[in-house]
C-alpha cells in the first residue's frame, strides 16, 4: 500500500523596527502559540527574552524528541518519557556569524530496552528527524542516556 503524500506548510512571521543595536522585533507563529519580542540584547547581550537560535533549539529539541519516541514505538519499545535539550552554538569569526554545531542531549525511560539498541534507535532518530535533515550541513552531536526503568527482557 502506497503512503499518502503529505504536504504541510507551517508559517511564522518576524518584524523588526529600527536599527539593529537599538531596535526590536517580534516573532510569531501562524498558530498563535508563539508571539515573542526579541532584540539585539536578547540575542547577543544575554538579556531575558527569545532569539532565533533559541527558537531553533526549541524546534529541534521538539522534532528530535518526537522522532525518537516514534522510532522507539515502531521498534515495539514505547517510551515512558523522552527529555531532550538542544544547544545551538552561535559563533562569530571573520566571515560573520554562523551556527557551527548543535548538541542534542536526550534521556529516555524505556522499559525493557538495552542501551546498545537505544543508541542505535537514537542515532536513527537524529538522522531522520526532519529538522536534522534540514540542518544537515551543521554537525549535530547526540548524547543519549537510557535510564533504567525496568530490567531488559
């Protein structure tokens, strides 16, 4: 049976007012779930507030976590929990700003699963997560920890 084609479009907007050092902007998701201010100082100065890299980290953490939960379920090992932190590295050099790396650190409770199998499934989820695919030119490091909730079968 052929899989049904899916073509979903998600929309977000951004508006900036003023010059870069003193101006400010807003980002919003089409669903209305996100509506946040950002500025030069929330991005580069450590002031509270969001920024594009934090939003990318949140999106990647969410995408990978769901991909891992799906892959574990498909392998007949549905997880109790999967918790992921994504760290997006923003650097500046002579060529300007870039994102040279993303670190995914995930911990899962999966009854009856051994660590070797978990590591294989986690690497597959990292490779197949749609955001990981979109960011394929950026090295993505994965640290995956399987917490023992129950002994392996």
